[in-house]
C-alpha cells in the first residue's frame, strides 16, 4: 500500500504505479482498478508507459481502490500483488474560540486537541502562550500521540496561560494549529493530595506485526505527580532493546518478535496510593513463502504436483491462479488443496503461467511458475533399441522400446519386414517392450520397434542372436583322497563355440584365488572347454565342497563336488586329571577326529 499526499493534486503532479516483469517474448502490461481493467483514452487522466501506470490530477474519491498489474505474453499471464493507495491530507481547525479551563492548584487537567479531519500519521505538539515556546514533557506533563491531548498531572501556578495544539501530517508535511485554550486557576482553594488516576492507557489487546515497533502510552493524574513504571505480568525481564521513558509514560519495543508477546502492566504510584492497567500484545506475521513452485516442462499425459508453503500468524491460507484467474477443482484431474496443486493427464491447454498466493488477514505473497506442456513426435535419438541382444536356446529375452513422444501413442513390432504377431510365447508389453519366452533358433533376426502418435512415426531396429546353451558334461562326484596326495577336480562343458567361457572356482562358497593358498591350487584345464583344477599335497583342511561356475555372455551354470580327505586320527581332546593319590592318577579324555581313518 502506498500513501500519496492529496496536496499533489493541487500542484498538478502525477502519481506513478510501477510494474516490471521479465519474460520472452516481450511482455504486454495491463492494469485493473477494483477488478475492472483500466483502458486509457484520449483526455483520460490515466496513461500507460511500459508497465507503469500514470495518474494525473489525482482524485481521492475517484482514484481510491485496489490496483493490480497484469503482465502477459504468448506463454500466459501473471498478476502483481494488490496495491491500495491512501490519500493523505490534513484539513484546518475550526476557527471558533475555545472555552477556558479552570482548575485548582494541585489538581490534574486534560486539554483536548480535537484534530481536524485528516488521513495519514500525525505528530502532536503544544505551544505554551507564544511560539516558539513548546510544552516540554516531563513527569508532570504528557502529550498523547494517539489523541493529541495534553495531560498535566498536577497543575502549578506556572502552568497558567494559553495552550495551542499543533498538528503535523508526516506525509504531506503540512502543519495546522488550533485555537488557544486558556488555563486559569480557581480562587477557591488548593487541591489536596489524592491517589493516581490513570487517564492515558493502551487497549486491552494490541496486535503487533513481526519486526515492527510498538509504543504503549500510560499517564496518570494525581497529587503528588505519580511516577510511572512498567512490567510484564509473567515477570519476564525486558530485553535491552526495550526503551522505557518514565518521564513521558511511553514503553517502546522495536523489532517486535514472538517472544515479546504477552500481557504488560503499567503502574502509576504516589504517596497516596497506586493504580494500574493491563493490556495484551498479540504477535502476528504476514505470510512469508518458504517453498515455491518452479518452472517445469512436461509431456502430454504426464502428471504435475506443485507445492507452496508459507509461514505466518495466523496460519496462511492458499489459492492458485492460472493466467491471472483463480483456479478451482472444477475437473477431477485438477486438485487444489492446502497449498498443493496437482494436475493429472496433462493436456496442451494446461500450458500457462501459474501463481501460488499465500495470505492471511495481514497480507498476501505471490510466487510465479510456468508450466509448459509439449507435444513431441516419436523420437529414438536418445534411447535406441539395443543393437544386439544375445539369448540362449530355451531362455527368455526382453527387448526394450522407450521412445520419447507426447502424447504416448501406439507401439508395434516387426521381425524383418513382416509385422510381428503376438503368440503364447511372444508378447508386446504395456510399456511397448517386447518379451519372448522359451527362445528357439527361429527367433533369431532383426526386430524393429515402431512408435506412432498424431505428430509422427519413428522406428528403431536391433538384432536378436540365439546361442546354444552351455552344458557341464562332468557329473557331480564325491572324491576320496589321502593326506599328501594330489587330485584333479574336473569341470568340462559343451557350449556355443562363438562364446567365450569364464571358469570360476569356489571352496566352501569362498572364491579361490589361484597363486595364493601356498601353491596348493593350480589350473590344469588346458582345453578351451575345460576348467579342471589340481590340488597338490592335499591336507586335512582341504576337505569340503568345491564348486565350478561357468559363465558366458548369455548364460551361467555351476556344478559341485565333495572332497573327503583321509589322514591319521587327531589327538584326544578334553583331557582332565580327575583323581590323584600317592601311587595312582585317574585321567579322562575324548577321542580326537578320526579323519576318516578309524
């Protein structure tokens, strides 16, 4: 909101609302006043220059209201936050004379200012008798900046004279002064002492914005002149930032935060007694966005989820706008709830500029994002069908087809030049990929994935090569050897000769690293189709399960053999001396391992 001095009208000055947005292609700007578009015409006092709205010959009645800027190009429209100009002015006091105020010495008095009609913040001061003698505030005298009234806690003879209220508008900088109010002493005696009577007090509840400065006023009449003190009802001490002006009855809290909220108490006290008032300071904060939607590009039929989060007190509510218009959940596929906008099955018509608006009673904040829904003809340039797929006879194969296209269209397959028909073994999946079960040699060949939508056709081709399966011809066996002997563990296969074999051996499921293990293990296969190994100088620890694993590019297979190692029985275990006499001893033990040699 902007405050403009009405005096600018008198000087024929113009007022300018500025609006600037970024975008390409170049933007076109419009303005609305109270939701009605402003259309500048010849002779109108409205004119547009770029995004700026100029108002000449400002009229506080005709031009009051809510202004909003709209910026548009071919991608959509966004709106600015609303601005409501306030027109500051200050009229003159009425010239009629004011009656004199008669009081006894020692009595308290209130001199009313009664400012004239105005708009905008005011500053009050009082002239005593003649300019430039101004009333100086102290423990006896107080000028309320809320009402403009002058309070004298205890009148003294030196206070007799004429008092004139001076009002200054902080926006227009104009100043007016009212007619003087004479203060005279009554001749019928002096006022005796009495307890404080609080005449200036703050509201029961004051709502204070986060980060703002709040001033509380408190002043009392009394004889003797009362002293003013402040405290929090919860006895929390004031932080250093708090300014307490005891002489002028003002408590000032700058940069107000949540911890400053609470109930405050003003105490007026003199020798005759005390009085107090309480009021609550309530914290509020306008919305502040902490999570904003980001520009995004989507394909037709994709889904969109945008989330908008804001802090504030009270808790902000949310609304969404598209191209400057409020959105509602009018379609099942469009949902707006709790700051989240979700759109399923996107269409080209969803393209546009979107805005999240978070607001509470203290203001609104806007966040902008562009949704661009694009249409794409099928394209395999970034995701071709695999050039060659190897598979064994009897195996299964999956050939993926993942073109980029929007909207998603129809996928079909060809084998060679002929359309591929689905059978109990051949299936085109929902994703467009091709799966073949129980492959035969006849399945080898070129396969082409063809993608179509209303914007075009594209294809990508790959080959399927069918290989003979790998078969281990060695039969599983149990070998029985004696410590110190050597043994060959056979592993021979039949396989497709075009495929390279890789043999790997495991002992008790642990990989055997040849060259380690003290040189006991040695590869002795010799032939391309044999992966035999020899174990030399066998020891008892070599007994166990040996597994030969064979791998090619299309399959893998394994076979296991158990090796039993025989050797001398092991020493007895668990030897205990159970009873000893002078001539005998009783021993017990358990037989050691027989190592297959009883």
